[in-house]
């Protein structure tokens, strides 16, 4: 991506909480859902989308620049559901990362996936929870689906949140 300035760092915050901080411009948010998936496939990524309607629910976020913070809970909890995860985001002063920004991070830092599988979630106006997850298993993998009942996230995942700059 031309003229893109990316900042990357690891920061210790309260207690044992570690965050990976990435700052990036948000021009990725100007593309549509199909272009997003196509750009993922161009880097050799596999996209598993259980509900094609999930693409239209993806929030694009707002602002000209974002700071994406990744945190994990594998020392604190075995599995976590959407309700508890929302509390964890608030506790850190974060909002869940929008899928467009998270996709850009994972495309630029593709090797990040091998060590830091990551995800985000969002709730629609109808009250449905969706999640997008990125991981590496022989090739980059994106999964997007609707959470049924109270889905739980595996402790290996790092959760992506946004702080406005």
C-alpha cells in the first residue's frame, strides 16, 4: 500500500495485560465487502464465511486514523463469551476493532497471524453478534460468522480493539 505509515509496538499495561499497538490510516474503509474478501484472497488467504449476509453487517468504523490494540485473556479465562468480552473491551477503554481495519493489519503483518491469532466482534441493531477471526494454519485463514446463543472464544485469540486518536 503506497504512502501508508504504520507504527507498531508492544506495550505493558495494567498488571500482566500486554497490548500490541498498531497505528494505521483508515483508507481501507472506503472499499466494499467484496473487495475486502478479494484483497484477502490475493495474499493467498482463505475466507470461510458461514453466512454471506454477515458481510453486510460489518461496521466500517470512523475517523481518519486508528490505533488498534490487541489484548488476550488466556491467563485469566479459559473461554469468554460476547457479553464478557464486551466488558473486557470497556475495562481497557477500547471499542471492538472494525473488520476493515483489522483486515488491513492482518494483510500487512501476515506473520503476526502465526503467533497472534486475532479477532473482533460486533452487535447489529437487531441484537445479533458476529465475529471475524484471523489465524494461520498452513495459510492465512479468515472466518466470519454469526454467533449463535453465547458463543465462546478460544483463549488462544488476541482481541482487537480501537482507541481513537
